[in-house]
């Protein structure tokens, strides 16, 4: 009789643990579904530099001889490093939290895909709230500007506005959430624009083993 009681208690505890795990997984799946319901916008772009030259100096007409020399030298060395930080706003209009484990990104420069990467920092976008996710980008632009020379490069740098955005630079993101050993991703990349929230067109997710 004592053995039967012990087995029954163990089975009951196991059942409670399983229910707890299933409840947690269900909550995570709801979190990734909410990511697709969120609205994505570009708050600003900061710390933008081309070949080590701050684009704010170019946009403000403050570029000097030393800066021109840096740009010219980068072309001669066949390396034109571009660095920038995108600050992506994620607005959660739903009544429940949305969870983010990872965000893949693609950066286009002058309609050419130039770089891609991902951030692995986790975020919780609370219900009815907006969070900012920073994405640091570092890449090389030589293959785009090698033919047109320094004037084209200067024109690109001067296209940036005071908030760091440029009509010649675009970014797309694909949010995802880790559930166990699975990576659940929103079905498509989301094109982000300044002050225009882009909403994913489908709330389903794709499962991919990590």
C-alpha cells in the first residue's frame, strides 16, 4: 500500500511538471506570434562613419583636407569601411507580452545587399509598450564605390540626415524566439522605414532547429 501511495504521488508531481512545461511552451509560442503583430520602425541611425570619417561632418559641410585624404586612401587600399548603429523601435499593440530571442538583419546600400547579421540579445516587449533594439553594423563598401571614386563616396556620405538616416541605406529584420532546441522565426523579413511602422503580414511562424 505504501508503495502505491509513493508511486501515485510521484505520478502526480510528474503530471504537474509536464503541465508547467507545456504551459511555458504555450506562453513562448504566444510570444513569437505577438512578434508578428508588432509594429517595426526606425527610430534613428547613430555613429555613422565612412572610412573613419563622421558623416555628420560631410552633411554639415565641415569635411576637411584630412577627411578627404582618408576617403581617398581607403579607395586606394580597396577598403571602404562603413559603420553605423540602427535603433529599431518595436511597438507591441496587443494585450500580452511579445518575446524576442534573436533578430536577423540585412542592410542594403544603394539597392545592393551589402551586409547581414544577427543580434542574440533577448528582449521582452511589454503589452501596449514600445522597446528599442540597437543593431550594430560594420561592413565594407568598396565593391559599390570602387568605380565612381571619391566624389561618389562623398555624395553618399552627404546623403545622411541629422538623425543618421539616408534614402540610400535600407534595413530589413526578421525577429525570432528560441523555444527549447527550436528557433521559431517570423515567416518573412520586415522592411523598416523611418517613422513608418511595418507590420508582419502573417502571424504564423517557421520552426528551424538551432
